[in-house]
C-alpha cells in the first residue's frame, strides 16, 4: 500500500504536537525571508522568527548570526495562525534566561547598564532587553541626573522580581561595594566629616561612610565632637576594623598621636604628619605581632626527675612541711 503526500498531511493533522506559548523548543534554521528566518521545529510548517525577535546588533546580519541548518532553542511567543505557523523569539528567550541569572546575583555583584531616560523618581535603563529603574536616592550624581542619559554606569541589584517584571538597581551601592574592595585594616585614608552624633563622627571616604567613634579620636577624653570636628572637616585616619558583609568601617585618629590629647591641641600637626605616623603605627603593630609569635613556651619539667619521683616509694618522696605559726590570743582588756 502506497503512502501519498495527502496521507502524510492527514497524519500530521491527527498528530498533536502540543506547541504552547511560553514553551521552549529545539529548531533548525531552514531558510530566510524578508520578514525574518524560518525555523523547522517539526510542525506542519516552518515557524517564523521575526527580525524584531532576533536581537541583532547594529552591524550584524541575520545570515551571520543564524547560519542555515544551525540548531538551537527558541521560545514560542505566538501559537499557530490560520496557516498553522508558529511565531518564535530568540530575544525573549534570552531575556527569560537573564531574569533567572539576575536572581542569582550576590549583593556585592555589579553589572554595567546604559541610562536611557529619566522620570520623577530617578533613572531608567535597559539591561539586555529588560527595563530597569534606578531611584534618585541611589544615584551618585543626584542633583543633575539628566546628564547621565546615554552614559554607561556600574550598578548593583536592589530588587529583582521576574513575575512583576520589576528590576531596581543602585549606583551608590555598586560604588560602595567597589570602594570596600580597595580598603584594608591598617590603611590610612582621607575623608570629610559628613555627619555628627554624640558617639562620634561619620566620615565620607568617597563612596563609603566610616565611623570615627568618640573613644577613638584621642587617647585623652573628648568632651565635644562637634567643636573638634565640625561637619566638612577634612581629616586622615587609620582603618581599625572592616566588615565588608555589613558595610561597616571603623576609624581611629588616636593611633596617630605621639602623646595623649595631641588631637585636641595640635590637630593640624597630627594631620600634616599622618602618613609618617601611620607608617610608624603599622611598624609597631607588626613588631608586637612578631614578638608575640616568638615568645618562648613554658619550660617542660625534667622527664627523668619526674620519672624518678613517680617511681620512688611514698616514704622516700620529700615533702615540704609548712612552718607552724603560733597564734596568741589578744590580752583581755580590763574595763
């Protein structure tokens, strides 16, 4: 019995390929047309991959990006039309994959985006086909955000929600993460007092804020932080603690003093000699660590002597008898 072309078409009609919108399918580039590429996915007719769904670069050609007989995955974005043709997308498949990748980003991980506009709340950007928002409070240059349109900036992720297609980014947080990698304990840094609290001063180190606690300003008691370090004061200090996970930095200027209270009565002199004093402080710390590592351990008991004592009869082991002190009762007082 022969199997005609009509029989083949009827067999196709009876077969359910179960192609659905949102499904990822494997296809092979079959041909090109003025409207895009035609992909063989095993259906009644070749599926259409429109040019707008390819994500071509400025200097890319469809034939170069998708050579004939190339096999790869596509996303179904529209079901069968009256001719049984399905519409595919590479662009939306890549966007879907990027949403998944964004959810795995660490808080300190950064990416580069190009700003494409502004609105009342901040900046907008396009991240590989995904519309993103950067709140004004998270822009480093908050006063003139219009100047950033068209520029590429480094950001980190504040919020990612594929279901709501919501992507919120932060330039300030990215700058802070980068700055933190440039700092280390013992390093001398320069900054300006940005804010004051009863417990100390917050110092802007250019992208990150550090705390100079009142107890670490001087080896002598500081009665008024406001008087000594008003907002805007430029100073140099040594990093004494660094917590990258929590973004916390602790500073000290007391370690730069040659005598207690020098920060209070000779502030300019301490700042002028900060580099030399910080180097001397680091050397002192290293020497202290070295001395601690070279300290001799407690001498071990002579094994031969201890062995002899342990083997000697109890009657022969010398025992020191404490001297007996005679206590006399006080003379009674006669009333």
